C-alpha cells in the first residue's frame, strides 16, 4: 500500500465519524449512480448501505481510500452484480446496462441531467404521500439518519422508519424507475422537491445533532441543487424564492462559527465577514421571484425576512416591524408552530418580550413543539429579558437537555450559567 494513499484509522469512533462524513458528502451521488445503474431507488439505497457496512469492516485494516466515494460505489456495484447473479438475471441486466450506455453515447437528451436532482424527482413520485416523499428523499439524497429526520420533522423515529420502508415498497410495487419525469409532470413533484432541498440546506445551516454547529458540505449541496432548479424552471417564483433564501442565509456562514467551532449568535456576528456578493445574489433572486407578478410564496417570504437581516447594520437597527408583518403573511399561507415561534421572536424585538411570551405560552399549551428544544430555548430568553431569572434558567436547562447538537447545548448551558 503506497504511503499517503490511505490513512490508517484505529479508533472505532474516529472511523464511524469518518464514514459518516464520507456518506454526507458522497452518499447522494453514490445512490444516484446506483439508481441509474439498477433503475430502482430502493435497491440503490440498500446497496449503498451495504457498502457502508463493508467500509466499517475493512477500512480499519486497509485504511480509508483516497477516493472514498468511488470505493463505496464500486463495492455497491459489485454487490448489485452478485445479487443479479444469484437471481439468474445477470445477462438481462448486462443487456440493460449496455443499452443505457449506448444511449448515453448517443447523447440522449435528459430533461434533468443532474443525477442527484433526478434522484430527488424520482423519490418525490406522485404515488407516494407527501410525508413518505420527504422522509425517503432526506434519507437517500440528504444522507440523514432516521434520528436526524425525526428531529427535523418533529415525529417519532419509528414513524420515519415506517415511512421510508413504505415508500421503497410503494416505488417497487409501482415499477417506478430512476428517470426524470417529463417537464409537464414537474409541477406535481416540485413542492416536495423544494421542501426537501430546503430541509437538506437547513440541516447544514444548523445541524440537529453532532459536534458541529454548521455542516457546510450539506448546506452547500442544498444550495447547489437550488441553483440548478432555478436554471431548470426559471418561470417558477418559489424556485427563485428558495434560491434567494439559501443564498442569504449562507452568506453568514463565515461569521457564524468561531475558530474553535463554537457558535456565534446573530447579535455578536461581525457583519463585515458576511459574504456581500452572496447577499447580492440572494437579493437578485428574490427580486426575480417577485417580478413574476404571482406574489411571493412561503420561501419568498422567508427570503424577504432574511433580506431584512442581511441589509441591517446591526440587530438593533433591523426593521423588526417589517419582519413581524412578513411573518404574519407567512403564517397565513404556510402555518406551522416553528413559524409562530419565529414570529414571537420578531415580536419580542419589535414590541417587547411580554407580548412575545404570550405567543410562546400559547404554543406551549397547544403542545405543538412537544419534545423540541426550540420552544424552551425561546421561552428562556424571553423570561430572562423580563427579569424572571429562575424560570428562565430552568427553561434553558430543559432546552439544553433536549438538543442533540453538542455546540448548541454548550451555548444554552452557558446562558443558563450566566443567569
């Protein structure tokens, strides 16, 4: 084995982290490649997971390959061929692969030529429920664990597992192949695709678990897919609204994390470190979303909120009243407990913490965010501003206990300790 070609991994925890990192970066492309080869999204994801298991077994001895993604793909392809051989269908599959390669050699036109995006459109097939589409796509495209998906969607892990299993079985039963739908069918799938792209970005923007506050590689993949979609469907305002939202949020990445990896909250960020070229791109995309004459959708409204932050010289000088109005509009077209919680934060800045606390307490009574760290985190901040120190400290400790992100937990515990 050539020196420098492979890096020895000795600790089990280090190996697990390495494999997880490789999967987050390369997983979607590995699955997309296998889906193109097999024509079966469910089988492709299973083969990729088998390759991950083999990596955990062989990399401690062999070391991590320089091109880990290619290694996983090669192993998964071998397993696919073994599977076909066992099923006595190898010749048939070889013919199918050869036919596909011949078509590719003829430069056959594909309406969606990005493998990962094609995988998303396949996983968001109309035969699946919206919940199943999102769970399956987050798993096979976002590379997220069932635990992470459950935390994002605020549902039990068993529910996510059932949705993913049911989605795979449904696609197989309906003989849904890995191929781009005709453009006239995109509208049936676009809403789910946009939702998953943003959830992938959000997981990178503020990781639900682990020891990193930001997973830039995950967020950047979501942003890349959003840009591709904006070029693919230029007449759809929500596509540009989503692209604008992600550009504006990603512009703050350099200022959101300290050199030691600890989070830097909005009020403490050095705004000169924000990417102003990216802010300009985001504002241009938002203007394009508004120029269609069809009004802003949920992503466009969220982008308009992000724009208010992007152009403000400081937290104090932010147009919080405009942000409250934008949240009022957002809660009417896309109501959710998280939107209402964010509206409460804006109200606290525009009007005061007492009015905001009433909104948060109503959410608590409704138990809409049961088990989430978000509500006690915001409630603790509001109680602290109202001088109710002991209550605030208790809420922040609850929030710290509930979050699975180590960096976020440290921030919440520090706030509680400061009280």
